[in-house]
C-alpha cells in the first residue's frame, strides 16, 4: 500500500510539474520520470542558464524562428516537455558525475559532457548526441526534436532491469536491445545509438570480471561478438568476417556458437557469398533468421 502511495505521489508531482512547464533540477528524478514516460532526458548545466541562451525553432512552415532565451520562452518550454524531460543540473554535481565516466568514455563524449550545449541522455545518464559537438552556431530545437525525440517503450524492460540490478546480464541485454532499436529506428541516428550500446558493452565486460572464473571467458566472448555485430548494422559485413576470422570459430565456447553462426550467416549473405552462408543457416533460430534477413536487406 505504501509503495502504491509513493508512486501515486510521484505521478501527481510529475503531472503538475509538466503542466507548470518548469524545468526539473534533479537529474535522478528526471531520469525516473523519463523512464515512466518513455522519453529521453534533455539536460544542461546550471551555468548555462546564467546568461541568455538563444536558439532557433522552426515554425509550422518550416522557417527558422529566433528565440532570445531557451530557458525563458513560454512557447518553447511546452514543446520541449512534449518530447523530453528537461533538467538543469547544478554545477556542484559536476564532480560526482564526472567521476562516474572518467577514463571510461571517448574524447568526444567527454567534450560533450563538459560543454554548455544541450545534452540528450538516456534514463541512465548516458549521452546520446555526442556527435553534436558544441559550435558557435545556434542550436535548433526543432532539429534536436526530429533527431533525438525517441519513444523508448521498446527499451523499457531492459532499462528497468538495468536500473533494478546492474550486473553483466542487465548491461549486456540493454546493449543488445539498443542495437535492435538502432536497426528498426531512425537510420541517421543509428551510429549514435550504437555508441550508446558500446557503453553498455564495456560495462558488461567490467561486470563479467565479478563472475566465476569459468564463466568469465564465455561472457567476454559474448561481449566481443556483440561488439562485432554493430558492423552489420553499419553495413560493413566484410569487416565482420575479418573480425570473426581473428577470433577463430573453433575456439568459441559452446554457449556462444549460435551467436557466431548468426554473425557468419548474416555477414556472408550480406556479402553475396551464399554457399558460405548455407553451412551456418541450420544453427540459427527462426527468430534470429528473421532478424538476419532484415540486416541482409539493409546491406543489399
């Protein structure tokens, strides 16, 4: 009963907050709300709000309209709330959040984390729009919405599983789901989603070290295979074949044979090597054969 009451209070709070169109100021609460609403988080550092933040937005005819200040415009705020959960994060939190990613992210990611531009995050605080490095040009809110406003319902079970218990399997399955999401979602966003998936693959590798010694090599192989899988989605089947040859299929653990069969089959079919693909087909489930066909069509 108490748990239901807490959820009810949280939802009422969220509804009232959205109606008032005030930006949130607690990243953790914003992430919880985004998880409930199947949205991404739109985040800026508090220091960014201390001066006017001009942006563009497209009107109904597609013409760019200049807005003096992102944080004060009454018409822009409801638009942002419709597609994201916006949050202003205190500069005092910088050290805490930076310590969580130090030495674990790419240079572009760190630059995006540090700059004054808009950051689009998933509900775990990982930045999606790392390819949008801060420039002198004004950001266009309509462009951001078009590219990064995602309905994350497809990811919801894995996102919740990861938040409930962070371990190898929750990180691995979330990485895999992000890859599937990139396949069926916006093509232009695919590279960004795959970078996000890579973050969770790296986390899964780290969590694997906590597993028993006999399981560590199997789980490490699984991570390597999942990372190779991204090149099928990037239309690079020949690179997949090169990487698989380096791994040596005969040294793959039995638990991972179906995965490597899927990769070989899909890569061979995508490379028009039909005879080579045929020997792997019988080792693949009907579900994965359907997924393989989608990727084969993608690479055709």
